[in-house]
C-alpha cells in the first residue's frame, strides 16, 4: 500500500497498485563537470547512484505487491517479493543488488526478509529532502522485519486510535569492521477515524548498531582490548532498552560499554494532517536523539521540520498544475550543548550526530549516510574540509532550508524540482575554520512517448555551488520500460 506519510516502503508503485506482478527496466547515463554528480541527482536513491561521472546505468526490477485493500476479494494471507539489480559502468564500475526480499502478510501483520527499500519516520515520503533516521540514501541493510502492514485500530476505541509498530534484526556489512548487527524498532500512533479529515500522529523509532570485531578496537579510546564488541544474547537486552549494564566491571564490560552497548540513535516524530476539497496539508517534526539528552528534548529545536501540501484531484488536464509542494527546515546546531558529560551529569551533551567512537563510519552504510543526506560523509565534501575534521561526518551542525515541488503539464509531462540552501559549521569537537554555505538544485522532467506503450523518458539537470560539496553541474537522461 502507498501512504503520503508513514514508516514503510518507498512509494514507487502507487500508480499501478491494481497490477500485482510488475517488471521494469531502465537504461541511462550521468554526466557532470568535475566528474562529481550533484547531490540531488544521487541522494535518496538507496545507494544506487555513485558520486562520480561519467557513468552509465542499467536497472532492472521485478516485484509483486499485496492485493489492494479495496478489492472485492480480500485476502487474509498474501505474499510479495522484489528483486532490483543495478549495474553502473564508467567512472565507477559496480554491480548492486538494491533489493532482494520476500514478504508475507497475514491479516494486518507482515514478515519480511531480505533487502528492501525502506524509509524511517513520519513525513512526506515522496519529496522530502530525506528523513532524519532513515532517508533511503544508502543501500538497504539486509534484515528480518516483523511489523504491522499498515495502521491497525486499537480494539474498543471505535477505530479512533490506530498503531503502526515493528521490530527488525539486521546484518550490517562493512569493510572496516566485521560481525555488526542492526537493531530497529518503531511505534507510531494515529489519532482520528481512518476516513476522517483531521489526523494527529506521534511516534518514535530506535536504531542501533551493536557487536562487531576489528583490530583497531584494541587501541584507545575504543576500550575493547580483545578487539571484539559485546555481541551475545546476554548483551541484547541492553541494546533493546538502550540502557547501561549495572556492575559493568564484574560483568566483564569495558568503560565504553558502561555508557551504552552499541551506537544508538533515532527520532521522536509528531505530525498533524488536514484534508479538504482542494488537497491534504501535513505538518511534521522529526526530533533526533542519540542519548538521554535528546530523549528529554534538551537538544531542541534540533530536527527536521516540514510542511507538505498535495492536490486532492488530478482532473484538470488542460494546462499546467502544481500537484505537490514540500517545504522543510533541518536544524542540528544545538546537540544539547558543546560539552559531553559522562560522569558528572545524567544528561549528556555534544551529541555529535551520526558519528561514533567505536564505529568509525558512524551511521552510514556502504559509503552513504543512512539518515538525511544533508549531513554528508567525508567522501562527499571538498578535500579542504576533509583535512579539517577526523570524523566520518565532518559537519553534523547544519541549518538547511529545502523546497521540493512536483507539477504536471496536461497528462504527458511531469516536472520535479528540489532546491536547498544550507550553512555548515563542522562539529562541536572540530568546528570548521569558518561556516560554509551550500546551494544545490535539481530540475527533473518525465514524459511518456505517445506511440510507445509504457515507455518513458527521464531527463534531469542539477547544480552544486558553495563551500561544502565540490562545485559541479550535471545531468541524467534515461529510458524506462514497464511491463504489467
């Protein structure tokens, strides 16, 4: 099923929900000045677009979704699957299996195993700059996920309150460390009747990397003399609850483990939506946390703030119309203050978003940020800034304004634009010599060829200008064919 805001699958099949088996193929190419693809041509693409150009790409996708909920034949038991290989050839040669999963649903409960395009949080899943905890910016991490298939009503409350919950265990794969696990869980509540005009939302998601072994862990300050981090079943309750083990010396834990076992983060999300004759309006906020101070909102107003409008009807096909507009502000400059307290205070500061002392590449996967792409990795920023910071995320203190819009001309041409302007300060531990500005923009056009069934053309132009990312202009053109 497709939702304009939810915790769940990336909504790429909304237009064809009544066709269960689908196949599509796309061939295209990226070009760019300075051989660097601008951010809005590659961000939030599940790690399938490399940083470097020129690059040709071939993408195949085969999937089966669940039967639509509004069909006359409702199924208590249903299944689905997806396979999505991608080959990139040129400046970077790579073969990626973006998706390979199977899923089964019984009534309102879903079990999924494999790699699937998921995003994490509450907001506009179509035009967002990227959700804070999980934006779809990195390759999907293989996992087993048990969750509600959609919002399920709480019994005895006349369907006024519904919940969406789930938990996952995953296997994090990296070159610099082996044997790392991923723990995820989420719980979201919706207030309001399913077909009502007004809804309120509140929820939380928790992400944790734990376990692993590497030689560098033997060296201070990681405090793992054996080179191995806690990774047994007896450690899992501390990971699940994000609590510190008591009597940690007697239990064999190190000083680092006495604070938390693993790398924890997530967001506490709030939303409010209103539906009228002209469209639907959604306000949302994703509040980040990495420790107790974030859970207590001592890092306010940090987080992603968003407002999204989507047109209610698509009946006017005579001219140009605006179908969707999203405006967001990402602020991460507070971080509960500049000083980290571990013994003299209950409430820690200097949260240092996405970075971690034991997991050297922090909240990233295969070179890309798992969370918002507006906090870039050191591989993405200009070389001079890489030299100023030892962290994998050199600048997690950012103020960024973003606008995304989608419009349509008649029934043929769809136009999408993304524009962002940000100011970056480095980290509290290693600030930049001076704040740097970054402007990025994208204009994308999609159309179907009138005499070719289900054959479409996509073309896009993008620009990065400023002091954070390499200055670059780039483009993409591709052909996509769908078989139903």
